[in-house]
C-alpha cells in the first residue's frame, strides 16, 4: 500500500520493496506458549537496524507496533490516513452445532462464552462489559485465528481489528457475515463502536520511520503524511508514553479531530484490579500536551 503511494506521488523515482522478517514474525510462526508475551519492539527492531545501516530508507510499520521511544538517529517521518480503528467481534454461526445468530453484540450474546484474545486491553474491556464470559489466549495471524475459531469447539468468539480485516479485503455483509479469501463459512462479525471498546494507541494507522536529518526522506514523507491522523496518533502516543505502558498493558486511547479540535478518550486498568478513564480536548497544535494531560487525569484516578 505504501509502495503504491510512493510510486504515485513520485513517478520519477524508483522504489523497491525489501521484506524483513522480525523477531515477532518468527515467534508467531513458531508458536507461543500460553502466557508468553510479545513485548513492544519485536516487530520493529530488524527494520530499524536496516535503516541505521542504510540497507533501507523507509520502514513501514503498523503504528500500534512501533514503540513510543525510537532509537537514536531515527524518527517517525509520516503517518498515513487511518483505516477504521474500531474492533470487530467475530463468532461462529452454525445450524448443526454450537453457534449464534448473526448481528449479535457484546450485550446480546449469551452468558458463559469463551472469547480468545492475546490482548490484555481487549481482555480487560471485555470482562468489564461481560464479567460472565471467559477469556483465553490465542495467537497467529488473522486467517489463523479465524480458522481456530471455526474448528476449535472451546472457542466461541474472538476480537480483531477492523483495519486488519479491511486490508485483507474481508468484508462484513449487511446481515453480519464475514466474507473473503480464507474466511471460514458461517463466520459472523459485529463492529464494536469505540464508545464501547477503545482501540489500542495508533490502531488502524501506518507509520513510516526514517533516519533523522535526511532531508530527502523528510520531503518524501511530507507527501505521504495525513495531518489529522498524525496529530491524533501523536496525542495517543504521548498518552501511552506518559502512562509508561506498552502492548502488554491494559491501556487504550483514541483521538479524533472534531471541528478543528482534538478530542481524545483514554483509559487504564492499572495493575488489573483498578479502572480509570478520562476525556480531554484541545487545539491541533497541542497534540503532545493533550496526551500528557490525559495520562495525568487517568493516573490521578487509579
């Protein structure tokens, strides 16, 4: 996707895609033991080494995977327009064995469901909404998780990012069925609004990391950057940094530009036994300060 944008914006330049396997990619393909976590940086380190050693010029990341503290000499050059940041509740629909009707929600699905997710943030919010549910671990890419849901009778549902589904060209029909290549039959999907479940910081956005003090790359990134997405994710990342959290912390935040102002909601479950949330708004040029202010409010209530 970024390759296509680069070629369109700079038809006179030659671009080449360099695929780099990260530690996180290898660990996921080898399988993760129950309870084992994947800390931030495992999906970015090898790409950053390629930048520092001039083996690559642009490193393309899912922004949610990019740590808030970048290595010396590197910077976030651009953030492209955000895809849908909402979550999707995925569950089975079968007529011959356990399943549920399409179009159900977190509130209307029955009790004692077993939901599979590897995200502490999703787990904490799910159990806050439905303390009668059970949450277990799941690993693998999107098709792998969908296949596990289809064949494992111990799993009733899972939660995935709508952005990831859309980028794989999966579609949710009006009657609540998920369609696409590698999607098992009878897979139901219900979008969860951000007011019900906050996404992780940067969800749906793609970040482009470059070397600092490289004017040529900085100018290229100016053409790829989406301003509203940049300021919103800057606020979210400032919040996460101030909270001291990473992907294994039950912390969430989502910012939007509304009427030339940033409005952001954030939450934290602290050590798992507490909960705090807050909302802030402010000017577009106060993105960093807004994130820090939100973190201060959330921390004060923990």
